[in-house]
C-alpha cells in the first residue's frame, strides 16, 4: 500500500516539484553555517543597504547584515515554527475529532461548539488575538499558530470518523464486545489517517504564512533573530531604495508555501481512493 502510494506520488510532477522545494529549503537551513561566512545578526553599518555583489550575493539590509545569511538562518526558524505549530494542531485536534465523531451526543456537541467559536475567527485573526493575549516571542507564536490549526483537524477527523464508525466491520467489532480503545486504535484511526496527512501538509504552508504575518506586524520573533516575516516587515521602508531587502524574504515565503501546497495536493491525489482511477 505504501509503495503503491509512493509510486503514484512520484508520477505526479507537481508533487515532486513541491517535495524538491521543501527538501532544498530544509537542506539550506541545516547547512546554513557552511553556506555563508557571515553572522546573521552582526551589524556592519558601513555596508548598509548594499545591492547584490560578490561579497554579499543578495545584498545587505538596513543595518548592514548579510541578507543571504539572514535568509538561510531565518529559514530554520520559519520552518521550525510551521512544523511545531502543525504538530500541536495534530496532537490536540485529532483526538478531539476522534472523540467527537465516535461518541457523538453531548460530547460531540460541546467539542463542536468550541470549534465553531474558534472558526468564527479567520486563522490569522485567531492567531493575532492569541498573541495579543499571550505576548510576543517564539514560544507564544508557536502556541498561537498551533491553536489556530486545531479546528481544521478536529472537523476533518470528526467527518471521517462519522463515516468509518458506520462501516459494517466496525459495527461488528463493537458488537462482539471489543473495547472502544481497541476499535479506535485498530480500525478507526488507520482509516482516518490519510486525510489528516494531506491536511497536515497543507497546514504547514498556512502556518508559515500566519507566522510570517505576525512577524511582519512585529508580533512574532523579535529582533535581531532572523525570521522571514520579520525581515519582510523590517525592510518594507526600504522597498524603493533597495528592493532586495523585501524581495528575497517574500520569495522565500512564497516558495515554502507553494512547496507544501504542491506536495499536499499530490498527496491528496495519491491517497484518495476516488482519485486513483483518474491517474
């Protein structure tokens, strides 16, 4: 099953392109100390707002810091925030969705009304509200973005579980007296995992955008730590005198989000039984 899914994924050019982009961005972050000799936080006021050159391939920012170094090290943090935020959404949203869909009744009503309340806000507005309450900083950004992803996972898993629990073999297993924990672990969760994988991949792009938006507003990771959204926000006053300051962080965000969206779309096609016959 896994090998067949992988073959279908590899036959999808968009998915391969997305995965390649993601791998390149991750490798760039891991190898950042070896790809640039500059300290991303060291200021060189004599080299302020330089255009791309041999010494500084992407130029320098308003404080003379090398843009390539800040972009590489900032990619580490941006991807880290996205990964941990989505992980948090998974760890909370998936169990809530399973419990809500499997037991229904009062439990389902309470959980779904809370999800309705959270979904009344857009993802970015909810994260912005949470950061305003929690305060700025890396940990609070991860928590805020992670909480904002929970309703989507909870709703998606609930919808899957509501369908799976009515399948004949699941009903038979319950009728034979199998404990709910065994039914959930052996039959419900494995059948609900495919859409969760797709949603997690797509949510990575959304989490990166949300974190970048908070950084752009000055509510994310604080200076001098490099982060793509913060870099974009700090450089917006120099967009006409030196477009490189905003162009390259914006391009990095675009490529990261596009990579995860392309991969997620390819995973959806590879994992969705209704689409397999179309490939």
